[in-house]
C-alpha cells in the first residue's frame, strides 16, 4: 500500500493540474455513482489526509478516493494514450488541458465537502498536514496509549498518526534501534513521531523514496525490502518476518544486530 508521501505527492500534482479549472467531463465509474455528472463544476482543490484523497468541486461536493494496494491517479494530455487499461478506470476528470484518470481506485464516494470528516475524522494527526507541537504531542500520546503493543503494529495504525506504511514502519524501527516487535514502551514515542514525520517530509516532493539520503539502487533504504542482504550500517544479514495477523500481516524487516529486541 502506498505511503502517505506518495498520496500527498499525487494530491499536489492533481491540485496543480486541476484546481481553478472547469470540468469538461467528470465520470465516476462505480455502480453507486455511475449516474453522477460532474461536468460544468469547477475543481476547487485536491488535498490529501494521510492516505486519503479528496477532490473538491464547486457546489459543496467532494470526491473521496483511496489507493489501497493497486490504485493510482494518472495525468494525461487530451488524446494521450493511457498507461493502464480502460477497464481499470474508476474516475475520469477532464479540464481544458489535462485529463486525470483514476485507475483501480478504492472507497470512492461523492459527499458534501463539509462531511469529509466522516471518512477521516478517526485518523490520528496527519504527518504531512498542518503540523505543530500540539499535533506532535497528540501523535505521541496516541502511540503510547497502548505501551505493550508491538511498535511496528502501532506505527501502521492510522488512528495513531496518518501516513505511515510498511516502508516507514521498517525504517523508523531501524533508526530507533529496536525490532518491530518491541513494545511501544521500549522507545521514546516523541522520537518515533519525529522520525516518521522527518522521513515522510523528506520524500513528499519526489517520486523516489530514500530514507538513507542515498539514491543509488539498493542503498535507498536501511532495511526495507533488503531481506537477506547486508545491513548498510553493520553488514549483518537483514532478516524478514511476518508481523500482524491474517489479512493484516505485513513483512517486517530488521537488522538483528542494530535492532535488538523481540522477534517473530
């Protein structure tokens, strides 16, 4: 599933291309919204909240979308060939000089703009949203509310703070020097929040994600997707194991030397 910075960047690009322009064509290819015709409305703004996207239109109307594992918004010039098949299209928004095509989008919903909080009000502070000391303190408090919980699972919980996915879970745990299965109480919650925001913010304006500061292939991440490869810090072989139960299980990457603590 895309990280919060991926969704943020998609929202910024959509906003730049669409905001302030009238819709020549607006289709939602979903049974519930198939009869909705958005043509003639102005696009007011596109904003992200964690991993959620809202496209706002004139007339107090918003379109909510979520990428989950396979969704994406693409931008094209009118007449340009699409990079994914037409049967995957779930939304299409055309303005005079650009076409935004939403492929394999999930959780599509048209709703009054003032009701957006109904879909995202349960989320923790948005790591790439309006941020201040109060937001940071709230995220830390939510993280430490269950001190015995596995840190990796707590970081993935969007109710704690919105935007962290499996990549940043792995990298934050590495930088904190604890295994993903360590309890929240084993680390400083404020530092965990600070690192999560720092990493997302560093990658918010570029499509390539790096947590090491390096962009060379195979050196962009400390442990994420490096199972079986040497740790970039100490050379120990990075390990990978499952964390979470059932459909929520995600791979967890860690260096057993740099990250002491419980393991799966």
